[in-house]
């Protein structure tokens, strides 16, 4: 069974940078047809797909709200998926979840952007 563990919770000020890490165990992140996503849920709001990367790195996806500020990447050797978040705003405050094919979920990590 695939297990996902997010890390990198934090309180940052607007315009600062934060990186999230998703450590994957139970299977390789390069397994065919596995898509790795970051999903977030802000207080009182529905979940939002933030970014996604394919098993082959052939394609990535970014929500319009984060395009140009967030970057998703992966380290196949360490079996990890990352989310680099630049120029953060208070609207980015949310619990961020790592997800595989909408089947396996991490427990989430809280990111708070506040001055």
C-alpha cells in the first residue's frame, strides 16, 4: 500500500518562500500511470487541486491561482515529490495534501501565510 507523508509546515510572511516535501513509501513514484498531486483546502473552502506531475515527468499541471509562483518536482532516487511555493500570499493559507491518483492521501500539512 502506498503511504504519503508531507512535511514542511510553516508560518511565513507574505511574499516569502516555503517548500513542501511528500515522502512516498510502498511503491516507486515512477510507476507507470501514477500521478502525484498537491491538493489544498483553505478554512471554510472546498479542496483545490494545486499542482500535479506525471509518473514520467512528461506533464505538469498548475492551478491558475498558483501558476508562475509554485513549482512541482520530484526526486526519483529518494522517492519524493516537492512543491516549491514562492511569493506566498494570505490566500495560500491552507492544509496541503499530497495525493496519488486521488486514491492515496497524506495526512496534510498546514501552511499559514500571515504578517
